[in-house]
């Protein structure tokens, strides 16, 4: 069972922001912005690439409601999903990072030598 499934099961505590029968939003324990929320489906889905479109159709309004609850819908936020090892996914359970609460920068995201291959 992955760490996010253990959070859903109540085996690991989380600072919850919002939840319903299908989704959970909680504070990241290693925040990268003043507001850093993780949003997950309660049912295990490994990554975005394997996510059924029907799940995203349900998850989108939940994510939008989290933004409203945190008043990020008024100021703006960044929504990130890492997919697979090269995409930076560390927990193999679909999760979105919602970051906000400040003007966010955009750092260089690839190792320079690797990035040059695609330029």
C-alpha cells in the first residue's frame, strides 16, 4: 500500500483541506510555496498517464473547489502533476500539487546537458 493510500485509510495523519467520497486534498509536509496542497483520488491510480478520462472529469471540479476554499481562485495558483520517474513523480499515486500564496517563479527544470538535446 502506498503512502497516499495509507493517508486515505487513516493509517497516516494528514492536515486535510477538503475531502469527499472520491478525493482528498491535504497540505504537503515539505511545502515549496506558502500554500502547497496535494490533491489525490482516494482510489489508487498510479499516474496521470493511466488516469481514466472519467476520473479527471470528476476531479476537475474538486480541484477548482479547493482553489476557491483557499481563495487562490482570486489570486492565481500553479497546478502541477509529475508523471513517471523522468517527470519527477516520487509517489506512484496520482497527485496534483496546488501551489500559491505568492508570486511563483519558474526555475530551470532540466539538467542543462539533457535540455540541450531538445534545443
